C-alpha cells in the first residue's frame, strides 16, 4: 500500500519534468524531510530538489518576520503593559500568571484575522455588563477592572508594534503580516508553482494565503484523507475538508486530489486495555519484542504515537535492549524532566527560607532529589545523605547554614552553591544554576548518561535566554519574578528530540504523525481527556464570542484529534490502540469515544479484537510471624510481670502479641523522625497534668461553682507551665504548636464548662486525681509474681455513687466501652477502652472493696456525649445496659484477666502475630 507522500511524489513526477520552480508546503518539517527522501528514492533521473517548506516556515518567509520565543513574547508584553496609562498594575510575578493566556488570545485573534478593535470592544462591553457591583457610582477597583478591559486593544497594538520593531512576531502576528505582504510575494513569484500537501484544519490566515496562491498563481493542493470519511456527511475526520470543499471557490466543481480509498481494506486492529499509565509503556515494550521476534524487519515501518507525551520517559525505559535503532522526533514537556523539578525546588528552597533558616521537610525533599544525590556524591561519600541523617538525629526543625557546616566538614564550595546564606539577585541565581549544570555535566559525561546530557543542554540554553531577558529587563531581576517566569516557561516549553526519521522504530506525538504513514501503528493513552483533549478553555474570550467570530472551540479541537486519529489508521495494516482502564481525572478519563466509534462501525468490526491486559501477579502468601518463648524471653516476661502489667501494655497484647513483644518486652520504639510539633502522647500528658494541678487543691471536697470559676482563671498559666515541662525546647508562639496550645486550653475550658453545669445539678466530690494503683494477681499455673499497675485519672463521688473516670484526648464512642461477652474484653481490641476501665476497677477494688460503682471515659473530642459509661449488654445494639460495676463484675473480669496473663506467661503458647 502506497504512503500518502509516495502517492504525491508519483503524481508530481508524472506531471512535472523539472522541479526548479516548484515550492512544496507541508504541515511539518519532519514531513518535508521524508518527502525529500521519497523523491530522491523514486526519481529515475538527476533533478534539482524543489523548495520544501513547513507551513510555519513558509508564512515566516512571506512575512519577513522571525518567530519570537515564548520568553521574548512574555517580556515584550509586560513592557507594553507597563507603559499603559491606567491604575495600579501587577508586578511581573503576578502578571506572568495571566500573561500567557493573553498571549494565546492575541495569537488566535491574529491567526484568524479578527478585527482586534471590534472584538476587544465587545469583550470590554461584556465585562462591564457582568461586573459585580449594582451601585450607580463605581468603586476604584471596578473602575480599574473595566479600564483594563478597555485597554486591551491599545495593549495588543503596542505589543505587536514592539515585536515588529525587532523584526519579530508571535505566530498570529506572523500570519497576519504574511496576509498583508501576500500581494508583494505573489508579484515576486509569478513563475513559481506552489503545491500544498496534507492539510486539514486551517486557521483563517492559512486559508486566505492558500486560496490566494491557488487562485492567482499556478498551484495545486493534495488532501490526505479517505473517501470513507469525505463521503460521510457527519464524520468529524473530514469535518474541515468538507468545510473547505463547500466554502472555497477554487474547489467548486473539482475532485479533491489525494483522496484514496484505503480505510476499508482489511486491517488487524487490536484495542488493548491496560491498567495505569506505566503499565501501558510496559505492554508496548513487550509488544515490540514480540513483533521483532515474529519479523525482524517489521519495526522499520512501525510508529509508536504517544497520545500523552509525558509517557516518553517510562516508554524509553520499557523499550527492550534487543532493538537496534529507535528514533524520537517529538517535543517532550520540560516540566516532566527531572531537571525541571530540581530547579523548581532550588528556587522554592531559597524563596521560602525565613529568619529561622530552611524548613526541615523542604530541605529533606530537596536533598532526596536524584540529581542532588548525584551532585553531592564525591569519593564514595554522599553529602546529601550525611546532612539528612544529621537533621533527623539532631531534630532540627529549621536549619541554618551554620547547622549544615557543622554536619559535614569541608565541601564549602558545594554548600555555598546549594545553601547560600545571602540574598541574591535573579542574575546571580541563574549563575548558580549554570554552575550546577556544569557539575552535573561532568558527572553525566563520566557515566555516559546521554539523556541526562540532553536535559542539561536544554536547561543550559533556557537559563542563557533567561539571563539575557533578566539583564535586559530589570523588573524580573528578583527571585520571586524569576520563579514565576521559570515555572511559566517550563510549563509551555518542550525538549525537542531530533534523530534519524528514516531509520528504525519511530516514536512521536500526534502532531508529528501528520502526512506520515506506517504499516504498524501503536497508539497509547486512547482515553477521554487525552484523545480528544476535552473541553478546556484557557482564554479570556468567552465561548459565545468565539462562536460569533468563528474562532475554534472544543468542537473544532475535537475534530482535529478525530482527523489525526483516523488518518493514522487509513493506510496502516497492524494497529494497536492502547488505553488506560483505570479512569483518573488527572490522567484522563474512561476509554476514548474514538474506540466506541470504531466498535460501532459495522464495516470495521470484523477487523477488531478487544483485549484487556493485566500484569502477571505472583501473590506472596504472608506468613504470620510466630515467636517461641525460650528461656531468655521467659525471663523478660517475668521481669515485666514483676514490674507490673499496665492496662495499655495488655491492650497492646490483645491488639497484636508481636506489638507487645517489640514495644513492651524489647522496648523497641518507632524510627525517630524530626518532630517539630507536639506529639499526641505529649499533648495528652499536658491535658492530664493540667487537670491534675487544677483539681488537686479540692481533693475530698464537694465541688462548688466558685471553685470551678477559680480553676478557669488558672487554665492558661497552668497549660503554659506544663508545655514548658513536657515540651521543653518547643516553641508554642507560632505555627502548629500555637494551635496545639490553644486546643489544649479550649479542651480544658470546655471540660470545666461541662463540669460547671454538672455541679449546679449534682453533688460531686473529688476523691482522687492521677492516683497510682497497684495490685498483685495470683494466676494459676504461673510460678512467678504478677503485678497489675496503672494511674487512674480521676475518682469522684456523684450523688453518693463512686465513679472511676479516664480522660482521653482522642475520639471515643459508646460502643467501645460496652461489652456483651466477657471474652470480648480480652480478645477484641475494639473493646480496649472497656478493658482499661475494668483494669482500673479491679485495682481500685483491691485497695478499697466496692459495693457498686460506675466507670467511664471522658473523650475531649466527643465532649458533648459526657461521661461514656462502661456497660454490659445482653446483645449488640441492645438499649438495655447495666452500667453498674459490682463484685460480680469484678469476679467475671478477674477470671478473664487471669486467662489473658496466663496465656502471656505460658512458655508453650508462642507470640503469634495478628492481622491488624
């Protein structure tokens, strides 16, 4: 099957004897390279090559303007904006956030030859109608807001004039200027034959230029489509070609050249669903290896087209090493490169540094960056790792330059490069970025990291451009402006890989595939939101105004994607359409409508096979850990038993015996991290200690309203004292610690408020606070002493009934303190709160025999529920509860706790892990 370009070359060779006066215009430079090679391979005689342009190069040639870089455009636009005479203006940092959108709108207005004065007048009127104030007299902010919209047309004119003065232009300006210069161009090129190849969607300027050339000089146009789509009155793949056919006088009554009938030929189409993005690239890697094994030559005419271009990096890692040649011809987004995040973090690190130094988490993130790891590794010593370890060990919440120098000796050059103390200008910061690039370059050359060197070169040129701009325009010579500018540029710029487009496997984006044909096509990320891209509208021009001025909306953008998708399928024999089965708002939605459209086309159903691919999973069966109690472990258990089991340690055993073994017997704590804020256990300690201090003076006294009011006055000073004691070096004057301090104060205030309401209605006597309890337990079968110990938060008497109360700063609910079966208390961790209350009850009973008491928890996060009382229920969900703790209750629980401790002390029962 002939490719489109081969078909065109054959036609040209039949029609023209000489190509001296022929100019060929294609959608892209890559297509021009392939066309020139095809012409050379097909011609059977020596000929001069025709002039070949991409459409953008051709329009630049007519306009005599060069394309300004995105950075140059942004600076020029800000210069024009700064010169406008109205109100207060944004600084460059703020401007750069919306300046890009304005650039896109100016570009579109010019490409579609819209009367700028007309559209901006409309836009200003719309904003004036929409403004939010109904008052007759407008405030200053609204006046300035409307002035901005009224000044868009002068801003647009000033911006274009500044660019033209430097013989530069944005794409739209180049197109509009080309239309204005077209008459002169035609006069100077009367004897030239212009042939346009493979166009589809055209802006107004392109349409005007092509029609003028075709009408007024010798010329021709070849369309790259299929009769299957062109003859279908509603198929979006030929939406634009049908539009041109109906509106161009030149095409009236003429047959469209280049339209062939290839799509209906037999094809092997596979629609493959793969979970997640990286899995798609892994699948493609496996597919390439399989294709190579089947036919070693098949990959010479194979293209991988990335719907989502950010998959290039994982794809390169997934390509099998057995493949000889791979050519990348596409723009890889700079924001997706590791260097982009490195310099972004580097800028952010110095912008967010305050008088205390660098915040530890941000510094640790920066040091963990893979390129910083490479940069900081010298003579098998990783400086970044040493600094990170020092931060964790010394618990630095904020780090100064002196801290960093104390962590490592020597390497002052590297420290001053990465963590300089002084404030620097944008120019100096760019110089430091260049130094980082140079050091990394030397390391990458040694390690032969070719892709890394490509990244470095692109950022080297980017920082050179930035330096020129910052030196030329003083308004951007500070770090904040530099960061805004850097982030904007990185978001819009690409790293252009240039390889050998005539050899080996080809990797490209959708736009690079224009007018190119391959026998085997692998298309990835065929998901909604990617193919097509969806209804994003990053523009100041509203949808209805775009419709009125015939500017492209999402409808036209969808039609562009439809054309590219089906054009890839036209001449291909083997087609693999890979999509992500896991719909994700950030990475694309459900599978693309294009796939649904294919599957509803009865003419192609016979060619299609659907596959859902998933990685082979070899499940690893988790074996629960078992620890046999040897003599040494039994000694630890006996030692712990003699010191005393606490309710918490026993709860740990109920939750998971391995936790009890590690924490309570071996004393292994969790890995220490930098703790800049009050930890949960410290928070709880402060609450408990504060309440102890407030209530201690009133032991064995009936509480009165005046006592509680006196307590309320002492809350803040008492809390401050306990923060100083429990959080010795912590700063509670700012940040999360200040919030923690206020939360503790609020907790105590709310608790006393609740207590005050109780005292007004009941007689409450405080019998004890933070009482240390201890009792010996005789456990059958154990030949060593067993002690139960604990600290009881509060014992009081309410209307003659003794209550045991435990404070919890966390959230506790009623079901956690209510049991049905006694076995639950020692087997199910969900009842750990009930278990702890019963432990306190039996210890209290050991000191002073009880008749009938109550026990409960006061949860500071659930204070509105009051005292959550321990209860025994007949069954779950029952409202019949017995809140009383009697000797019978004590006897039941004593039996249960003996069973539990007997199990812990039994050398024949190993510690067996529970699934938590």
